[in-house]
């Protein structure tokens, strides 16, 4: 597993710590959860855009594939 340092302002760190305390998790668990959620959302967004482009250019892609 790799580690990543993320610079946070004092206010962001305090808010993260408060949320962690309130939810019974660690700040690291919350940050990892947020990163994973963001990656899922971006993967979906990019996949949808790729599918849209493939549909829009299907005839060209078909000709190039021959």
C-alpha cells in the first residue's frame, strides 16, 4: 500500500477531525473514503463520455476498424 500526503489548512484538518470524532472513524478513514468515492464518480463520468463519443462516431470507428 502507498501513502499520500495531502496538505490541509488548519480549518480543514479541524473539520476533518471533528467529523471523524462524530462518526467514530479516523481522519484517514474519512479521507480514503472520499478519495475512493471521487475515483468511482470520475471513472463513471469518463466512461459515460467515452460511450457518448463512441456512439457519436460509430460510423467512423467502424470504417477505421476494417
